[in-house]
C-alpha cells in the first residue's frame, strides 16, 4: 500500500480525522497486517508533523526549557522517552484498513473538559435510554481509543458528563493503548549543490 493510496482510502471511508489538539493530525482506524495480525487501535499520521513535534522537543531541550533540562544529556533523555513510550507499525506491513470500533467520536471527545486530577481525565457517557458508563484516561492525546461495555457502541451515546474525582460509580472503561503508523507522503528534497551537482 503506497502513502497516496492509504490517504485516499482514509478519505473515502470517512474515517474521522483527529485534530492537532487531540494528538493529531491523523486518522484512527483498525488495520490488518500482511501476516494476518489484527490491530484494532491505530493512529495513522503523516510523518512530517510528527517529526516537527520531535524537533520542537529537541529544540526545547537544547534551550534548557524542556522536561529534562537538569539531566546530563537532556536531548537523549527526551528522545528515549518518546521512543520508549510509543508503538509503531510500518505502512509496508499494512494490508487492510477499517474503522476502529474503539475510536471515540470527536463529537464526544470535544466535550470532555479539564483534568479531574493531575494526569487523570474522568468522564461518563450517557446513552439515549439514560444508561451511564464511566471512562478514564491519563491525558487527552492518549484518549483516542477506549474499551466499551459489551453490546454498546459509541454511536449509542448522546451526552458527556465531566466528573470530579470520586464521583464515578460502576465499572470504569480505560483508554486503550494504540499503535502509530507514520505515513511518509513528502518527497525527499535533496540539496544536490552539496555534492557539486546542480
């Protein structure tokens, strides 16, 4: 699957785009790999904006303004954290793309507001028949996919309730881990003048 065919496929299927403020730009989907493995939670992203975010992290560390400014090698520590904390799948290994049943719709996610406590986002979703289910995540950019109660789909929910700590009752459904698939749809721009070729 080429980057162009992938991006066209995402546009055709109507898989919702994730905006920057929610960890995008990208598309949440489910994929089947060429070996038959099914991965239900994938964030397809263009590699350019992802590389730009990493570059900004490196620049902050070089200016002494990053999270690792007090360490012996802040750039190395920041990059280790980024690489160790993410799962990746290569586009070359993707055979089929489908919508993910675990991708919370943006119409609901946009209504989730404010951390309940540090690194805790707690909210409930209500169905048309007034059933409520509680959901929890650690930070907004990681709350792209959630486990669901059996027999319930995100399309069943009509209301979002932001919760304060300790106000949830019943089972809590957690944010699901996901893989990133970085799509390189930017042509390589080589400066041939460096080689004496123009």
